[in-house]
C-alpha cells in the first residue's frame, strides 16, 4: 500500500499538507459520514465496495478515497482520467494481480475525473471490477448518469457530495488559521470575504488562506481586514463550469424563475451566471428561447424585447449591454405566461413523426399549369377573403381522413384571452356550417 500519510513535503500546497488523516478530521458531507449514514457504515463495517463520488471540486472526493485505502488496508492506485489511458489501466491491473498474489491485499483503483474516460477506457477495467480484483472508486464533477457507462454504474454505488456550507467553511477556516497562521487576526469582514470567495470549495479556501499568509508576511501586517483581502487577492470567480452541471443547473434555475414570474430570483440567477463567467450572448439566446416557450402569444412583445436586448448587447458589449439583457429578464418574469403554442408545436411534431405521409387534398393544391387544372387541382377551393368576415366557415384544411385535432388551446392570460375568444367564435361558425350540410 502507498504510504498515504507519510510526512508531506513542506513545499506541497497547503491543501495537500492539511489533507485529513482520519475520518474524524473530515469537515462536511454529514449526510454520508454522520452516524448511521452510508459511508460511515461502510467504514465501520470494513466492507469495501465500488462507488462513484459525484460532487463539485474541493468537497473531499479524493480525501475520502485515500481514507478508504487506509481504513480497509488496501493497496491504493490513483489515476487521473486527464492524463491516463488504457496503458495505465493495464498497468494498474497487473499491479493489483501482483498485490493479491503476493500480499493477499485488495486494491482500490481511484480514477479522478472519471467522466473524461471514453467508453472504451471505462470498458477496459470493467471486467476486473466485476471479478473483484479491483474496487473501483471514481470521482467526477459531472452527472454520472450521462458520463459513466451504464454497466459500470450498475456495479457501483453513487454518492453525491455537496459544497461545504458557510458554517462548515467557517470551521475549516478557524482550524487552518489556528494551525498555520496563529499570529494573525482576521476581522469579521475579512473572514466573510474569504469564505465567500471560496464558495463551498475547501481546497480553494486553503489556497486563499495560503495566499493571504504570503501577502501578510510580505506586507508585515498582523491584522487582516476586508480591504486587505480585496487588495491582496485576484478576483475569484464563483463556482461555475461552462458546459458542466453547475452551468446547466444555473440556467435551469434562471429559466424556471422567469417561468415562475419571480423577477428578483430571475435577476439573481442572471447575475450569478454573469459573475461566474457565462457568455452574455449565450444568455441572450436563452432569454429569446424563454420568450417563445413560456410567454408565447400571451405577450408577443416579450420576444421583440428579448431580440432587442440581444441586439443592444451586440452594439454595446459588456458591461453596458448586460443591462438590456437584465431588463428583458425582468420584463419576461412579469409578462403573462403561456406555453400553449409550445405544447401545440410539440403535439403536432409528435403526431407527424408517428403518422404516414398523408397527401395534400386536391382542393388545396396549387394549379399553375393547365394539366394541373384538368386534374382538379385547386377546384372548389374557397378564397377566404371572398367569404363573410374573411372566413370560409366549415372549410377543411387537413388531409382527407385526418382525425380531428385541437392542439392549440390558448390560455386565459394576456393576449391569448382574445385569441381564445376568436378561436371559439371561428369553431362555432364551423359547427354551424357543418350542421347546414347535414
């Protein structure tokens, strides 16, 4: 087994030097490590099993994997999917076979960033996990449902790790500062700024504390306030991974806040994404989408406002153009909502995808040539503008034999109140025209 807890080099990053050496030192993840919780019970029982640890950076995935190796007296092999391939997996398998043959010990194969392995790479170690040679522990920041083979998922328990809460981060702050910076004092503002910048990421907090330690030594100060933190640290982005789960979670929250008519929440998520580095052009595209999906014909002005905001951003850029996007978000949050057109579109697409290619009725076909006219194309077509109220009551515009459908059902909100009234009036005229024919 690797000597996991030997003295760590003094020049190693603080986060590595202070990595917990026992389960009792781990801060956070009480839903997994508290009394009677799944991982606590696994450690206590000594029963090793394959698992996937899913969570954002800096929440203890690697630490837990290393602690397992010590708790279960297992050999520990660590691979990073960023740098490893099938060759490294085969070497790990050979080492595991040697360890079992010569020492009778099990092997934990820890794969960091496992979502970066492709299907063939994941398949390479699957037989050895199934045979029990390797106990697989994968760490991922991405949803394993999408990024990990179903065969591997079926053989591993998935544990979700959460960002550390502000209370847990404060505990970590006090512990670390007491150990390595006992001569420094931090006021409440400085403490709050550091914890806020770390954003639930323990590793980031330790790195920030290490930077402050260097900065205070250089400046020869013993008391740290919020202004010193501001001057000493480069701007730190909030937790946000473009294209990853945090990205999709936040855009989902923005969309749902707009749909739920909560302007302040919509503005919060919009600004969170800007603060995290989201491309405003991407946000502009999503805002236009929201206008058509969730507001639709209840307030057609929303789509125009969204498009105008997107064009304004293109003209002004950041940060000035972001105000126009924020205005659009607020307008749509307060606009009348309707997904009637969205539902009608989806229903029509679904019907057509499962239906045959019904021919266009002859009376609706264009007849630009004499042959087409002789074949009856366009015959008996009723020109709506020549009818009363410009409506050909009772006319059929569907293919022959098509079942009756009513996909579009306007809601009783905004402009769709009037649209619904008009649609009901036209349908009544159709009914009367059919009754006359009968």
